[in-house]
């Protein structure tokens, strides 16, 4: 891992194929989750992060994503301040759908 604060969709796709010890963290709202997902993420809406932080594994790298990458950038920054190894998926699930997996619905 390069230690960067962000991860590009192509890099995430490669990491998922390698079956590393990362954890996907989807911080969108449940209605968004019902429309589209990447892999088998842990759903934890952004407003639930502070009260459910202990449900996250501090030993695994977190890849945080949302719709376009704005909320997840803020969440990843907050998680890093709490001691997590968290990276933001640049462009969110929308960019993932456009560049990596067009079967993931766009909304």
C-alpha cells in the first residue's frame, strides 16, 4: 500500500482481486445501499459513525465510499483521526460503476 489518503477505483479493483485484508465501509444511507453496492461492504451511514465506531475492525484497512466521494472523504479523515487506517474511494460508487463495474447501477 502506498499509504495515500485516497484510493482510485482501479487500485481498489486490483486489491479486491488480491483478497487482501481490507474492509469496505459504505457510509451512504440505507436507501442508497438498496440501490447499489460494491462487493460485500459494511454499511454504516455517516451520521452513525460516532456511535457505532466500535463495530469497525481497527486491524484492517478501511476503504470508505459514498455516492461521489465527498462524504466518504470527510468520514475517512475523521476515522484516521480516531486511529483507523482509512482511505477514501475517489469518485465513490458512481465512478466505480463508470470505470470498473457497469453492472453496479448508477443513480
